[in-house]
C-alpha cells in the first residue's frame, strides 16, 4: 500500500509564508543590530590590546569579539530577510 502525498499548489499560501519569514528575519536583523550597537559600537574606543573594555559604572566587561558575532547575526538575518522578501514578491 502506497500513500500519495498531496501538496496544494497554492500561490497565496506560499507568498504568505515567505512574507512572514521575511518579517521574522527582518526583526531578527533589527534586534541583532541593536545588540551590536549596544555591545560593541558604543564602546569601540574603549577596548584595550586584549579586546576588553571595563565599564566602572555598571561593572560590565565588554568584549571586542561581540561586535563580530552580533554583526554576523545582523548581516545573516538581513540577507535571509531579503531572500524571503524576493521570494514573496516573485511570480511563478
């Protein structure tokens, strides 16, 4: 006995899914950019030769590598968002 998988070819559903994914990854890009700004950009002049910055007011230590990590997340999410937006707007 074999089962046949039925997949609806619904263009509206495909566009809706791609639109939701584009918005979600766009939000991820925005949040990653805000984290990059708060954890790296504001402290970029404070880092020493070891890549650390100590904030005496809050007692936090900021790492220079956080800029690379949050920046990669932001760029990756932005690229995914653009791909999903392009797929949502394309015609088949």
